[in-house]
C-alpha cells in the first residue's frame, strides 16, 4: 500500500502540568524503521573498526557537552515529564554523566581478551580466551518516566562496545531522546550510528521485528510479554526491564527519622513514577505507629507543583491514564478496609494531572489471601501503603509475596542482620539502609527477577548484553597428534579408563594404576 494511503499516526509531546501540547510528531512507519535499521547496519560496520581511543574521545566530548548544557537538558526533561528540575538534574543528567565516566574508565579493560584457563590436564597444551564483539544494531525501546537516563545509559553501553543503535523513545517524551541524539551529533559521532525513530507502540513493534541484533526494552509487563513473544519467533536476544512492586522492610532497630524520610522520598520521588519506587512498606509492629506518624508529618510538608518551580518537590503524573490507575488502586484499597491518613485525592487546582502524596494504613497483607491491588500491581504513583509485621520471617515472606522482584530495601542499625535478610529477598537488587540510588551507581547491574524482567542493564553485566562472546582456542603444540583421535581398540579403551581413574578415583592405588595405563596411550601404535 502506498504511504499516502496509510493513515498517518501522530504522537504529542505534552506538558503534564498543564495538559498543553508542546510539539507533535508523525509516527515512523515500519518502512521508516526498517530503513533506519538498514542505515545503522551499514554505519556499524565502520564504527566497529573505529579505534577504541576514538570512541572514547566521542564519549568525552559528549560528556563535556552534556555538562555544559545540563540546565537546558534538565529543563527540557522537566517540561515534558513533569518532574522538578533538580530531580531531572540528579536522576537524569548526573546519572548519564557518571555512566559516561564509567564507560570511559572501564570499557577498555572489559574488551581486553580474557584468558580461559584449562583444568583438564589433557587440554593443557591449548590456550583459550574470550573475545567480546559487538552485537551489531541494538534496538532500544524506552519509557517516559526517566526519558533521558534510561535510554542514555543503554545507548552509551551499546555504542562504546561498537554497536549502532536505533532508539524508539516513549511517545509521551520524544524530545529528551532528540536532545540525546543532538548531544552525540555535536560530540562528533559519525552519522547513522545512533538514530531515533519516534512513534507509538506500533513503531516500537516495527523495531522489534526489524533486522536488529539485540533489543533492550523498558516498560510495562504486558508490552514486555508481547515483545518476548515476537522476539522468540526469530530468536532475538532481549533484555526486559519491566518495573516492580518494591518492598521496604523497616526493622525494630531502624533509625526511625532516617527510615521515614527515606520512605517518603522513595515512594514519592518523581511522583512515584519510578520502577524502583517504594511501593510497599512493612514496618515492625513495635515502631509502626511512630513511623506512620513521622511519614504523615513529612508527607504533609511536601510541596506539590510544577517542575519548573524550584520550590516544587512533587510534580504531576504523566497523564490521565496514570491518574486513573492510582485512583482505582486507592479505591480498591479502601474497599479492602484501608484508611487514607493524608492525600488520597487529585489536586485539580494545580493542573489536570496532579495527585496528592498519599499514605495508606490498615492495608491487610496476609500471604496467599485475597489482598488489595495496591499490594500486588504496580501503582506507579505517589501512594505509600504502610503495613505492620511481627517477625523477621514474616517480613521476608511478605516482601517475597509478589510477582515482581526488581529491588527492595532493609532498614536496620545492624548492618550484618540487614545483609542477611537482603540475601533472602527475591529481587535483582536489595539495598540496606538506602532506596532507589542503586540506579545511579553506574558500576551496579540493574534488572529484576520474576515478572520484573530478564537480563541486566548498567555496569559490567549491562556491557555483557551488548556483546557476543566468542571463544578462541589455539593449540600450542600443533604438530603432535591428539591422544583421543582415531585408532581406537580395546587397548586404547583400557588406557582411557585408566585416565579417568587417574583424574577422578578417590583411591590412591587406583589412581596410580590408572596413571600407568593411561601413559601407554601416549605411545600407542595404529593412531590415524
Ligand atoms: O508502558 P508501555 P506505558 C509501567 C507502569 C505504567 C505502565 C504503563 O506501571 O503504569 O507500565 O505505561 C512501547 N511493541 N511502566 O503505557 O506501553 C511504547 O511506545 C514494542 C514501568 O507507558 O509498556 C513505549 O516506548 N514497543 C516502567 C514503551 O514501549 C511497544 C516504565 C513503554 O510503553 C509496544 C514505564 C509494542 N507492542 C511504564 N507497545 C519501568 N519499568 O520503569 C508499546 N510500546
């Protein structure tokens, strides 16, 4: 069908604080996506041959440019995603600047051939090592909640490993991705190596089925499952980062002032629209009431408003759909007997998408029973349910009673105890006495277990996803025929049984006899 006969789809970059459309874009068609991937493929052939120091120079210039334009970038993110500008500066710009430093510092040693020592004495005359080669073209599909830092960290990891990238940003926040491309253009990245295709889910689906070599997806569980199904058809390697329902465990010996501040920040930062948000807070019964009091008092002091106002701490939700999810979760919790201690309502006087930071109590969580949606489904909004527990075992069971397993936190003055509990929690990351900041540790892997996804981004593990590992094995004594080659027979069979006895028998006499037999194989006749 000619392009003109196809209805043109559009996406709209919107200021969530006012609902005003900032800019509209036509969605890239599947032909345009395929063409972007084709161009990326050609460009990648040259980029993978570019010296590592030249790639590093591009990264340094990118970093310098991002640092120079930090206020403009933060303001743009804040405008399109609604978050306070200082949060955009810290959780988006700073995270990316630091990630660039990490790759500049670390990537060269990661790419060095890695020796693979051989334990088997029969194979000691060989030298084995791993080479890490780029995947080719990496497709990245990213969400709106961290429109700059989520795609940028993946783009940086892909590029430094010699890949080309085609990025499909969220339809709600395309401008941040365009800024990222502009920064790389200014840094001198050769053309076509990093491309941005703008569009909706259909554009994302087109990228999934295009001839990319790897796909990194961050978004919702249902979309992640659709992508995994499409990827399975053609055995496309994927990483899925699908969000969470992260628990915070506050033990009886925790510092209540610190832990309550962390709970409030961890639940409400970015208006709760963070995959690592505190979505469930379990507090030891002995300290529960005081902890709740502190959280309520601190929540009431939060200033809700536009991201452009330096006094704002909580911005708007991204759109009405998010508000609807939050409202339905709160209503369902109330129907299950919960009480709202603060918040629990929209703030229309501020704009169309504002919701008051909310604390819920009396949300019953009995493992295996019919619990409220707010304890099971990702809310992705500024709602903090606080639930008491009596024993450490119960707290761990409650934390693990979830389909998700992205991150968790344990709060205690006894760090070894906290670390022991952390080891028992089913999650990709567990922080002891901190929340969320693991995302900003460039060296640390990011990703989850269970429905939170597959694979890892960030750190060494993230780089591993961007390469194909090739094993090279070279024989050091190539003119000597191998003992195990043809020329079998009953004598050889006995010699080889002796060799296995030499290596694995627990009886020393047996081993010695095995050695004597096996030695004969070195001099056997009739070998082909
Ligand atoms: O996600 P979607 P949405 C969760 C959060 C939120 C919910 C819905 O709970 O309420 O997801 O958010 C692209 N093939 N998270 O609707 O639809 C889409 O264009 C390929 C958690 O924004 O999954 C966008 O670029 N791509 C989360 C990206 O997928 C497709 C962050 C995410 O969109 C596609 C965001 C398809 N068929 C939401 N359909 C986190 N983990 O941080 C859509 N897309």
